[in-house]
C-alpha cells in the first residue's frame, strides 16, 4: 500500500479538520513489578475528539521534571543545595531536568484509547533528575510531558496518510512520590548507587581486604566512622 503525506491529485481537500489532532492525559502511575530494569508505568489516554479514525501513532514522549512548580520546606531545601544552590537563588537556578524519553506505538482507535508508557527509573545518584527525586521526602514531583511522532490515518480514498504530532502537544502531571519510592524500593531495597572512579574502587577493595570486612558498604562505613585511610 502506497504511503503518502497528501491527498492524491484530483481528490478534494478535506481541509485542516481532516487531519487527526490527538490529545493526551495521564490517568495513573504505578510501579512495574516484573521487568529487567526498574520501571514505572504511566497509563496514557490518547483521544481524537473529532472522531476521525487513527490507524497508528508512532509516539515519542520526553519527560521533564519542573522543580519550580512546587514548594519546598527547609529540610528539603538543604537536600537540594547541590542542585540549585541557596534558596534565594532558586528563581534562576530551578531549571527543567531531563528525566526520561519513552517510545510507544498507539494502535488503531476511534475516539480514544489507553496505552502504557514504561518509564525507566534509574537510581544513579550522579544524575540530576535522580538527585532531585531522592531529595523529595513526600508530596508530588511536577512533570511535563512533551509529545512528538507520526500519525497514520485513512484518507478519503482509504489510502494511508501521514501527519506529525504537533510540536505544541505537552501536558503537566504531578507524580506522587510514593509511587516512585515504591518502584525504586522494589528493585533496590534499602540501597543507593554511587559511581566512583576505577582507582577509587580498587582502593576500597584493598581497604576491605586489609580490614577483613565482608562488603564494600561495611568498608565505606568503617572509613567514615574512623576517618582513616
């Protein structure tokens, strides 16, 4: 079947209203319990209010964290000093943080459908988004989701047509921190990950052997407590 981005010659132009104009909304968020990597699921509602049939949307979703869109108590402010500096500077330093990019194929629908976005949840404390989420004790994380991709839909003659998801398609969503914590606790119970240089890791391994300690965690704890090495 031929793929075309426009109506065939000689066919009437149905006008802009003939092109699907999808809308998006997040219905719910939950941990994904069984995955090779830590994942969170977002239930994404996709609708086409005019009722025009959609055959497929190859959708890409960029998920950003918008720190300026919530309030912080003093204790949380102290945990965010590394990211944003002192609170009096936050008007200019609380910029958007990239969290994740998701790809999903939205199958054929008329009016509306629901698909699942699988969001990787890294716990690498070197990443700004992870540092931010880890610093929040509770409440909500303000997110912005930006959509792009390609929409495939039937033309007047039944042939497949293509159009792009408008670049203006964005929505806000407030993620309950309890969902994020349930996700990382499921995969990393009572654990955090910190990147170190190879030389640092080798030094820690030598210190662990020298002290007869069972784990690197025990070695780091001992070094912090006694201040030697």
